């Protein structure tokens, strides 16, 4: 009887934890989709590669959180697959942003520094909310730790965008915006590879042992 109660209690505890993870991911998914829409519109209006990169980053994050929602309650291997897909999303984003930066370098542009500063600060504030939501869960599963990495990268990128906005105002040149676009792409690449490595490690640890050969 006691064993049955312990088993039921364990299942109940897992159910509660999975429900909490799902609720957290729904919140950060909604926040990131809203960020992608708002920052994307502002980035186009301000002609800022950095802001458009941040918007694409938020959109990729939203896709990743959707994948992570699927992984909640599944096996370690399924969570590793979800994290791996997240890593591929982030690397694809980085490549797309690199292409955008090179195109704007050739075509030229006039980013609005003050708009970049205000938008980056607002985006960072929303990311702080996401970090607070994810903090308690970042060590529970590889897919949730991947979400933590995404949001941490966003904070670094937003700081860089704000600094580049100040530089644009001071130097009256679009080069700081193009440089921050390259930095955001680099951060995304690094985060993508880190997530892929963690997914590989989690998959190895969660894979069932091979059956012994019969003699």
C-alpha cells in the first residue's frame, strides 16, 4: 500500500511540475511573439538591422518555446530532440541575419539611434520578465535550459543595440547598427551550438542501454 501511495505521489508531483512548466512556457511564448511583432515593426520604421535582428530572434524564441511545450512531460530523449530543433532554429536565424547585414551594408541605410535605444530598453524589460519566469525551471530539463539560453542571449543583444544607438547618435554613422547586427548573429550562432551540444549530451544520458548479447 505504501509503495502504491509513493508511486501515486511521485506521479502527482511530476504532473504538477509539468503543468507549471507548461504554464511558464505559454507565458514566455506569448511575450516573445508580442516582442517579435512590436520590435519588428519598430525596426523596419527605424531602418535598424539590430532591431530587426532582435525581432527575428524573438520570433525564433517563440518557435522554440512552442517546441518546448511539446517536450514537457515527454522522455529525456524527446526533450533532447526538442532542444536540438531549438538549436537549429537559432543557427538558421543567425545565418539569415548575416545575409541581412551584408545586404544593408551594400545598400546603405539611416538607422534612428534614439528609437533603437528606447526599443532595446523596452525589449530588455520584457526579457527580464521571461528570465524571472524561467529561472525556477532552467535546471529541470534540457529544453527549458535552452529557453534560458535564448532569453539570456536576448538580454546581451539588447544591451548591444542600446549602445549602438548611442554610437549612431554620436558618430552619425550607420556602421554601429551593422556591427551590432553582426554581434547578434554571432551570439545566436554561439547559443545554437551550445544548445546542440547540450542536446547531444542529454540524449546520450537518456538513451536506453543496449541489450547484452546472449552467449
